[in-house]
């Protein structure tokens, strides 16, 4: 009945898990995204997780929690996390939290 | 001549503390501000701070520590638009309250460790607006007021 506010398209190839997120990331939509991403991380155990935020139209600090949480899960399976194409707004939030200073998180674009 | 800071428009919203209402509140914020023809950045900033404040009500004010009835979990939002393009947004709840507001305002501080909270909600609200005030009484509720001049 209720349409999901966000979804993720996953693709795995040669040790790299690509996760393209679509829609709005807030507290409501973060939980299903978190479950899907963690399942895929444990299933494929990639070396790199690339989260594309190109098609994310909104993100608040819940999205930050989602990304930082995935950095923790990725560490569990020995993967590093890369975040690509954050919009202006998302960049401001990542900068505010000092996310770019984390050793296991790369931010591109 | 000093321009009087007259109230230009107001909006009051009362919504149940359901997470689906986070996006509903953002949509109302956008609609309320549309007459200002704001920049994308200002619009995104204000949608984001409303989202943060409403999320706090849902996760913390009416979280596991709240002992009231389900139908008492309400979020009260008041938006006032002044003639000088200043917006005042108040997000209020009758939830558990915050015992130490100064501590809660600190970057990365969170009580909701189990649910992957970043602890950046108040920091985002503070940095995306011109002024943030937080009033809280344990057992009574919390009121967050955010003020921003829109370009």
C-alpha cells in the first residue's frame, strides 16, 4: 500500500559490490536499505563497496548513519567503502560529520 | 526607514509520530516556502532541518522511554514566514524530554546506539540555520525553534 521512499540496485562483479541508491534517504527509508546492503555484503564479501548517491534526491543525518554503519559492516567482511556522486546537500552533511577523514571511507565526486 | 518585520504567512501542522511523516513534513515545508522562490540550497537546508527535528520526535521523544498512549504521540509544527524573508520553524512534542540539552546538542552524541543514529541531528539543524534554540523538560516534552533568513 505504501510506496517505498528509497530503493537500491545491487550489482556484484570481480570483488566489487556496486550499490546505486535511488530516492530519499531518511530515518524511514534507511532501515530497508541497511538490511539489503548488509545482506549483500555478507553474501558476496567484496573487497570494495561502492555506494552511488547520484540518484538520491534527499538525505539527512539518518543517511549518514546508514553510510557509517555500512563502513562498520564492510570492515567485518574486509571491504572498503566508497561513496560516489553526493549532491551539494549530501556533501555538506558528510563534511559536517568529518566523514571524509575516515580511513575506510572514500568520497568521490 | 526600517522595514517592519511583519508576519506574512503561518502554518500549523499536527501529525502522528510515524516515520512515513518525515517525508510528509518535508513536502509541507517545500510547499510553505514556495512563495519565496528560494534557492535550491535554502530549500534543501530547511527540508533537511525539519526532517531532523521530526525524526528526533519519532526516535527519541516518543521512543521506547515514552509511557503514554499511542494516540498521544503527536508532533506539532508551526511555521511562520516574516516579510523580511525570515522563516521560523518550531517542532514540538510531548514526549520524554531531554535531561541534558547541552550534551544532546554536541556533535556525534546519541542515545540511540542500537539503531545506527549518527548523533548529528542537532549539528545539522544548527549549521543549516541561522539560529537554533532547544527547550526541554523531562517528562513534558521538547520544543526546537529554527530560524533562517531565506535569500
